[in-house]
């Protein structure tokens, strides 16, 4: 065995190794076509290396011709694969050069079928043994050159021109390293392989074919690129590991659960923090069904509908829902996610984060209870301010009842009361009794401390109830109450008692504001109107001195009051009530062109009919 028998198999093994590595990478990354073309060129080069060794060891011209034909095919396959590799990898260059070069070489190969000597010989006349170092020797052919071999040289030249053009264009785009290393190695291979083959076939030099050896330059260049890719991947892996640690620490500190739902396998990957949050064991399988079973029955349908909507519309979903833990505890979760897709654009599931907001919800409920308690105290204080007026309001129907009853008794004692007159007296007594009852029920509703019960509310009806409560106050202040109510208003969702409290506060404040202007006519105007398709506006206007001109919004600040005896809490509570109903409460001075005074108004959203929740499968 000589050094020739050792080196050529090593070249073959190197080509096969790098070809297999790139073939494996091709099925693991997005640049699949690039790796496939390069691995194919390496396999062709490995075949060329084996043929080169066989050509040096063959002893008959006929076998040499057959092997040489296969060698020509391997050379064409190597160059064509490399050209396609550059086409895809660089994405630059004049494409017709690549196509024309490969086609010209292939067209020349067709003629070896009818020739005794293949593409480069019309016939092989002799095999000469050439001695070399270390006692090794090899055989070379002697024959008549084939003119059709010129097509192979033209094809190789065109492919070389394509690679050079692509490299120059890539250089100009900023990819200088790849243009030099990869493009330069390919140009070197095509030029040296073509020149050396031409010199051998013209009898200028007597040497073995070294096409596979020249391919080693490409192996070194691609090995360098592969090493850089591995280095970059290693660095990226370290950075990703550090980022994951940081993200995990941040998620743990913020009590975040990061999760990824694979819709095809119905499998949820979730961080350990998330498993603990949701009450799952470290190795317990989690699917959409298992998660849904943990969701509170009242929230389950809405959550499933939100997830399905995110998948159908390829959008995000965000919602809060309750979990029923295995120990019976209820936990509030805030979840946000968005759809995930594969390389083909198909939806594969949802990725997102979840947060345990149980403590926040408990705090919010506690704040809401304190707000309701404060609102209740404000209502009691408001009714206390109206005590004199309410007493007057109740005194009128009660006096009327006593007067009518006394008159009826006197008429009965004298036997002068007719049946029709008795019926009329009893009707008046019943009407006055109902009027007194309405006042009492209104007072009880205002001072009763009950949980907020929200439902459909007609704002025009709320205004009518408030007007009955403040009628006596209006008479005491010699004040006119005017209304401009838009008919057939849609209902809003709210607590009628709390909305009465807001309106009572605004009307009483209007009365107090106009106390300072006894010489002017006292007039309070209440109005309702649609504000677009989705809101209703309720306004209360007075004709007093107006709001502080420097900062009208200060009246909504806690403990700020324009009244000497005021606590400065009424309007702040009123605004918090309206905001809790999803609306806004604002105030402004009336324009000078339409008179003096202040205008308060609030906007509430129109009630949306509850939709039937979707049935879960």
C-alpha cells in the first residue's frame, strides 16, 4: 500500500463527512435548500475522489474510458451543485450564467455516449505508468482530444463567472467575509479543476486528476463557516441560558407563569412557578381539558370563548378568571396570550403569561367595601341635610290625611256625608298615603346599607325619583326645577340608589350655590340625552356664581369645598360612583353668552344585552 492508497480515501472520507454533517443540519434548520445543495456537491466530490483513485489503478483502456465517463459526470455534478448552492446561499448574481454553464457542460456530456474516449477523448490509445515518490506509481491516458470537450470548458467558465459575479454583489451588500471565504474557494476550485484537467487531457502534464483535492479548499472554507456557526450558536446558547435565568428570576419575582399550549398535541408547557400557581405537580400532564376543569364554572365558558376567538382571529386574548384549587380555595388569575404559528403560517397554539392576582382582588374588594361604607355615610349625611325638607314633604300628605279624615268624621256625625263624597274623601286619603309612602321608601333606600345590586336602570326614572325627594327643598329655596328629558332612552347598567345619590348631591349643591345670590331667580335644570350610540349623558345646571375660575376640577378633590360647613367629600364620592359604573363625571362653568352658573354632567355606557355563552365541547 502506497501513500496514494492512503490519501485519496482520506479525501473521500472528508467529503462524505462534511456532506453528511450538512445533510443532518439541512433537516434541523430553516436554510434547508442551502445545506442540501452543498451536501450534494460533497457527495459528488467523494465520488470523484474514488474514481480518481480507480483511474490511477486501472490497467485497461476500456475500463479507463468507462471510469473517465463517470468522472466527467461527477465533475459536472460537483460544479452544478456548487453553483446552485451559491444561487440559494448568496441570493445574488446573474442567474442565466449558472443555468447556461450547467446546461453547456451537460450538453457536452451527452456526446460521450457515442464516443470511445468519453467527453475529452475520441479514443484512448495507451495507458502510461508514471512513477512517483516512495515507490508509488499511477497510470495516465494517452489519446486523441475530443473537440466536444470544449463545451465542458465553456460551461465551467460560465459557472465560474456566475460565482464571481455573485461574490462581488454580496461584497457590495456588506457580506465581505462570505464573499471572500466561500465565493473565493468556489472560484479557486472551478478554475484549478478545469485548468488541471485541460492540461492532463492535452498531454501537457502527466499527473493524476486532482479535482477532489481542489475541492478540499471548499471543505476548509465551509468548515470555517461551520465552525463560526457553531461558535455563534454556542454563544447564543449561553446568552439564551443567561436570558432564561434572568427571565425566570423576573417571572418568579413578579409571580408570573410563562406557558405555551401546543394545540396539535393538546399539551401545555409551563414554568415551575406556573405549575405551583395552578396547583399541578412537577410531572403532572397538563392539557386544555385539565386547565378548564380548574377554572371556576362561572368563568369557564367566557375563557374558552376568548381562547377560541384568539385562535380564529389570530389575535391576543386577555382576561381575568377564577380557579378552583384542589383544596377548595379560590384563586384569581390574570392571563394574557397570543396565537403561535409555524413556518408555514399555520396556527399551532397560544403562548402567554399568567399572574396570580388574588391578593390584588382581595385588596380591591376591601377598597370597594370601604368605598360603599363611605358612600353610605355620605347618603345618610345627605338625608340629614334634607331632614327639614323631608319633614315638610311628609307633613303635607299627613296633614291632608288628618284633615280629610276629620272632615269625614264631622260629616258622618251630622249624617250629611253622601256615598259619592265619602268615596272622594277616601280616594284623597289613599293618594296622600301613597305619596307619604313613596317619600319614606325613598329615604329608606338612601340610608339602607346593602350590597350594591346592579341591573338595568332607566335614568329618566331615577331623575323622577330624585325630583320627588327634593321637591320640598326646592320650595324652601324658592327654586324652580326644570327638566329636559329625552324620551325612550336605553337603559344603563347600574345601582339605582347610588345613581340617585349622585344626582341628589348635584341638585343639593346647586341649591346651596344659589343661596349666595338671593336677588337672582333660583333655577336648576336637569337634562338627559344620547351621546352617540353607546353613551347617555345626564346634566345638572345651576345659575349660581360658578366654579373656581382658576381650577374648576378642584371641586372633585377630597376635602375641598366651597361651602363653609362642607366636608368636601360629596363630589369625590359621586365621581368614584360614576367611574365604578364605567362612566365619567365632569364640571365646567357655563359660557358667559348663555348666563352664569355651573354645569355638572356624567356619561354612562348603554347597557349591552347579555349574550348566551358558547357551549364548551
